[in-house]
């Protein structure tokens, strides 16, 4: 079986294999992207705007086709897949509309007299290593700002997403991208290591596991390459004493179980104040138990299968470990006995530090509930993680929510809403959740040469 293959996780059916690139093909791809950079980096900004605007249009035009691909590849419910395509179109439009302003020269006041500016210029060929959970979105937040910067892109997608990878490359071709501006590569891990070391490649962006991020950062460090890493999280969701419990339960449902729980910034640890704990649990369990789990091609399905049977079995092992050590299952708790990679939407309580579910990221439809007696205890528990991607605070006390937000050790905080994303909002974390930021104007600043141009008196 090929490394790159589509296996429908809803049925277990093997759909199609795709050949891995040869070493010669990889070298050709790098050379093509390098040659394209020399032209694209000198292109007029209106040309870049035109390309990204057309890419956005094509995503919108091909919305249903693109959604069907990822539903087949990784089991995303089709209406959520369509929403992902909409977000992607908004990202390309955002950088088409705002990118030129982000690239304007910055004037610097010079103490000794004369003039100085900082001019932003592309760096060169960039390698993107992207995951399967949001096949289009993860690529867009890397590719859109960097193409606007004048960089060119080599895109290595997850092995289970070859069809969506090719669909994205075709969109760029159809949008009129210069040859080599965006190149898909079906590379092995060994080939990726060689690409990172190649002097023509100037930076690497990876979204994936902590282990993958460490491996890529190590190779990049040896070769003095800039990296942006988004490595997941175990995000806290704080329900405080003054929270609107109905709203909090709804936000927790969408924040934890959207995309079948397979989101880096999902609300994985739900920390609830003692005064509202029983009411919240009742409403949350009821909401989770009513979720429609089923055929992801049906428009009213909220939760489909996990991305693979391996992912399902890994999650089941974490849940089984917690239960064996005394955790309580409030909903779900096990695999669904049918073909495919199915797991019940699950809620665990009574999780303690000796259980894997306490410290490990649960990448699937499992929420862990914690009961706390004070805001200080809630903050301490929220920060008791090696990760620091995002957090949610549910409170009707605006001043209190802002104060708690300042105390949380995360890159992002959402107040009185489910965790989410938008083109203009910077995305990224701290601690072992990674380094760097994507999206917003900050997404334009990671892979640029900030060139000082000083003119004397």
C-alpha cells in the first residue's frame, strides 16, 4: 500500500493510492519553486492580489466538490467541511484585501538624522508540512500570507489527504499562479529532512504533533532555518460562578465535539465552578447525548468517524486507562462496533494526575470535566499543562473574565464563545504548543526579510 492513500474512515474502504515522489522529482520541485521565487518576489502587488482573489473565488465555486473530498478522506461531516471551505475563501480574500498595506514600508525616526525605512521582502522557498484534520484551512493560513509576501510554497500534506492536496494545487494552477509558486509534493519523512537541509529552502511551517514538531525543529536548527510550529494543545474551558450555564453548555458542545473533537484548539479540559457544576453537567450531558453520530455525507450529521482506526484505537486506550484508574464515564466511553473508525461522544469526570487523560492531548470526541472550588483553583488547573494554545472563559462578569484572561498561560483566549478562528485573528500558542503566529497581520511577519534601508544626511 502506498504511503499516500485515501481510506474512507466511515466505512474502512480503501479508495485510491497515490505514488510517493522520487528523489529526482523532489529535486525538480525544489528547483522549480526556487526559480519561481526569483520572479514572484519581484512581482507587482496587484498581481499577487489578483492571484489570491481568484483563488478565493475558486474555493467558493468548488465548495461542494472540495467538501466531499475531505468527507471522504478524513470523515468530516459535510456541513462542517463546507464551513471549512468558506473560511479558507475568507483567508485568501483577507490577504488579497489587506496584504499590500501590511507590506508597506515602515518609517523609522532616526536620532542621528537622515532617514531610515524597514522594507519587507520575501525570504524564498518555504516548506509547509500540514495535517489532516483541517486539510484546506491549515494550508490557507500558511500559503496565503506567504504568497502575498513574495515567497513560494512547497506543500507536503498528510499522507491520508492526497486528493485534497491535489485539488488545492489545481486551484492555484487554474487561478493563474506562476509555475513553481505553489507545488504539492508527496514526500517521505526522509525526503522532508533533505528538503529542510536544502540551502534553497528558507523556512518551514509545520502544524502537527509535538513529536513531529520536535523532529522538524531539530533538523531546521542544525541548518539555521526559521520555523513556525503549531503543535496542538489541551485547552481549558472555564465555566465560572457567574456563567450563563445554558450558553456555556452549548459552547462547550461545539468547542469540544466539532470536527469529531479533532481540533488543536478544541475545548478539551472543561473546568467548572462548584456553584454551577451540577447544573452544567446535567445540561452538557444532555446536549452531548443528543448529538447525531452517523454518515458524514448527510447534512444533519454533527459527528462522524475519527480520521482512522489507528486514531480511534489510540483514543480508546487513553479512555480505558482513565476508567481503569477510577474515572467516571458520564456519557459514551467506547468504540462503536461497526466498520470504520467510530467512537462515541464521551464525557469523563474524576480524572486524576496519574491518568494519561490528565496530561496527554485527547485528539477526539472526549471531554474531561473538572470541579473546582475557586477561581484561583480554576486558573491553577488551567495552567497545569505543558501546552498553551488557547482557552475559553464563560462568565457574565466582563471585568472578571478579562482578569482571568490575563492570568492564563495561553496564546489565545476566547470569552463567552466557543473556540474558533478568523482570517484577521492571530493563531498560535506558547509552551509546547509551538512557536510563531499565523493569520492576521502577524501571519505576514513570520517569513519576511525586514530589510533596513538607511540614508545619511
